[in-house]
């Protein structure tokens, strides 16, 4: 029996916004707009600081979209996230968010976009929206079937184990964390 705390109070999403990027990208895979095997080259301008492993790789290295989506969740890779955002489109992601009723959630900038942060453009979500998307993925009612199962596997592979896994040892937890100055989030199922 899942426990769900839901509050519709908008908060800075930090890396938890990546759940919505993942869901829209997976919807595009289901709709045939792209394949998990399609590759994207790493460009110098894609490389950003913060979490992740891709920014240290050689420009020109090609990554399958499925691997970028996985690293976006398991390693919270900011460069991988920005590459997925560029491929899917920020407007398309926000359209997906709105169409699916995530009324407290907005993707307003890419990861580590310091100019956007200084300008006050922040990514937002709420416990309500995050709880809803986690339940939809868990119940295979987000994108559906194998697509939701793949997203669950990515979430189970989250490498940040400081919160839920530490508090609930020995349990399988599909979760996503997020951190920014003065903020640490963890949500999952």
C-alpha cells in the first residue's frame, strides 16, 4: 500500500524536474518521434557543471537517447538532461506537463543555466505533482506498459542513497533526488 503525502504548494524543483523531462521523452519514444537508440553528439556548449559524468567526455561522443535518459535519472546528469531537453524541446515538455494536469510544475530553464537563475527563472513543482507522476509511473498509467517499466528501472538505479534508501534500508525504492543551495529533495515510491 503506497503512502503518499501530497501538497499543492509550488517549490523549487531542482533535479526533480527531470522526472517530467523523462516522461515527455518517453512519450515521444512511444509516439515514434524518436527511438531510445537514436544518438546525439556531445557538443562543447552542452557541457555544464554539477552532477553527472558526461561533461567530462570528449566532444563528438555520441550517446543513445535512452542512455542520456538513464543518466539524467540515475546520476542526475545535468549535461545529459540538457541534451534531452534540446532534443525534445522545452515548449513540448511544458505542453506535456500542462496536458497531464501537473499544474504546479514548470520547466523554465535548462540545468545549470546561471544567467536564467540570476534572472529569476526557476523550475518548479510540488509534492502533489511529484506524487502524481510517481504513482502514474508505478501503476503503468504515465506513458504505459514497458515505457513506465523502463522509467521505474531508471528510478530504481538512482545512485544518491542519502535519504529514502538510508531511511528505509533493504527496500526497493524508485526515486529521484534534487539539490540546490539550501535545498535537498527526494521523492519516490
